[in-house]
């Protein structure tokens, strides 16, 4: 459970940082908080299922 939470948290931090940086540079929409959180969460579950 802890590793699952840490994977989600790492993705959330990366997405938040990217979202914040892109807003300063340009007005384009890109992958941000939600997308990175879900990708890290999904990749963790995929890795766990393969074990």
C-alpha cells in the first residue's frame, strides 16, 4: 500500500511541476497533474501484476 501511494505521489509531484512550468512558458495545454498521477499509478499496477 505504501509503494502504491508513493508511486501516485511521485507522479503527482512531477505533473504539478510540469504544469507549473508550462503555464509560465506558454499557453499550450499539455500533460499535467492528473495525467502524470494516473500514468505512474497504472505503471505501478502493471509492474505489480507482472510479479
